[in-house]
C-alpha cells in the first residue's frame, strides 16, 4: 500500500514538472514574439528610394560586334620558289606598289636565257621557211614545180610561224614570273601578319603578307532577327570600344546583310567608323548603340531598381510601413539614361528602393527617413539593412 502511494506521488511530481516547463516555454515564446514585434524598422534614406514617374525615353538597341578593316588584303605567292628577302615586319606602314618581299630568281633567269635562245632559233627557222615559201611561189607560177610542192612549203612556213609564236609566249611567261618575283603591296596600309621568312620555300598561292588599311574601319554587329526590322541604312550609331573607356565613336549603318547567320538567328549589320586619331585596331570588341525610335513619354524607373529571379523582374516597395516584393513587367529601355519603362505592377508615386540592398525579406518593417537623418543612417542601412 505504501509503494502504491509512492508511485502516485512520483507521477504527480513528473506531471507538475512537465506543466511547469510548458508554461515556461510558452512564456519564452511569447517574450520572443514580443521582442520580434518590437524590432525597429529598417530605415532607408531619401536618396535610396524613388517613385515611378513619367520620363522621356529614347528607344535604343545595344548589340555586340567587332571592328574590322574595310580594305584589307592577303598577298599570296604567284610562283613556287624560295623567299630571298622580306622587307617588312608587322606594324610597318607600306604604300601601294611598294616592294615587300622578293623571291630567288636564279632559276628563272636561267630559264629566261634558254627561252630567249629558243625564240631566236624559232625565228631563224621561220625566216628560212618564209624564203622557201616565197621561192616556191615563183616557181609554181612558172610551172617549174607542182602545186603540191608549194603547198608543202607553205605548210612548213605555217608550222615555223606557230613555233615562233609559242617560243615568244613562253618567253613572256618567264618574264612575267620574273616580275612576280618582286612582291609588291596591293594597297596602302599596315602590315598585320608576316607568314614567311627568308630562305623558306613556298608553293604557288601560299600566303605571304597580310595588310590592313586602318584609316577606314567598320563594325560587324550581330542583331537579333526580331529587332532588325527597326534598323535602316544610314541610321546613326554610337560605338563604344572595349579597352577605350569613357569614349564613344560616331558611326553610320552602311549595310545590312540580307540573310541570317546559320545557327545564330542573328543578322549582321555593318557600321562605318572613322579612325581619325588611329586609336582603333582591327579585331577590337565593340558595342553598338542604335536609337531605333524617337523619344517617348513613359512611366520609368532606373535600371538599378530592378531585380531578376527565375526569369521574372521585380522591385522592392516600401508600403504601409513594410517591405513588399512586387513583380513588374518592363518595356522600352534607354541604355544611355539607364532607364526602363514599367508597363505594369506599380502605381505612380509608390516608393521603390532605387539601389541594391542585401538580406531583404518580404514583410519586414521599413520606413523612409527624412533628409535630416540621411547622413547618420544611410551607410549603416546600406551594409546590413535586414540583419537580425
């Protein structure tokens, strides 16, 4: 009987302990909730927010491209021989017609002498055949020889005439090869690549020297098929070059390719580009900015206010003392002004965070402080505005 009462007392003590723990946990949760409710709101400076306002946008299209020379040439070998001398190196300026390389001509000179002798021999035999023909012509008139004998002499004369013409043609070919042994620049420009060295034997049509004219350049840019209908020949273009910061070059759309590039669904356009200060080089990466329509009045925000996640654009809005994540639909973009049209998702006058902040969560308490407090709190909020 005593043991039974002891068990009952132990069980009662356990129940009282568990109940006390539950009450303590509940009180602790209530205290935490109270503390959470009492957490101060995030404070944003006036310069950190903006509202949706009417703006004048220039509808612009930015496309990538590369700089290339309008006039360029790769000089190729017109004969198979050994390179004797190369007069230029990469970066040298050359004028049209200037010698840039020379082949060894020893074999050609020997061939030239041989073919000159062959031509002289053919001409001598032609002269002999001509005298024989003329004599036979007189004899056939006097009936001293038959017509058949004259025809034989006439045919021999024709054969020697053709032989002399062949020898002359072979001599001319050798003379042309001797002329081609001196390689000349076809255009005025700058040497961009030297493919051969002295002493190297090259075959016919082998590349020797590459020349580019940097006075007139163009940008080959790739435009999506969906946007190419907005581009017209003669349209003005602004070109920025990678590596030349803070400088824009003015150009004009000169040509539009009539067909799309295979596998890319883009169409090449060509923008002329003057190189008056010789700053540009062929092969540089470029970004072409085209104004495809005049300025229009739209409701717009800075590009810095937009965020993207999972293919959806959104902004952070301060409304009713809380942060709210708001999905938006955008339209036209003005790359130069760094503005974008917002077609839906926001109402005019709503307060939007204009710059990027970390650790933001939907529903956090937030407010915009007055100008007088900007200098004290802006830096602190910019670093950790939602730190627990």
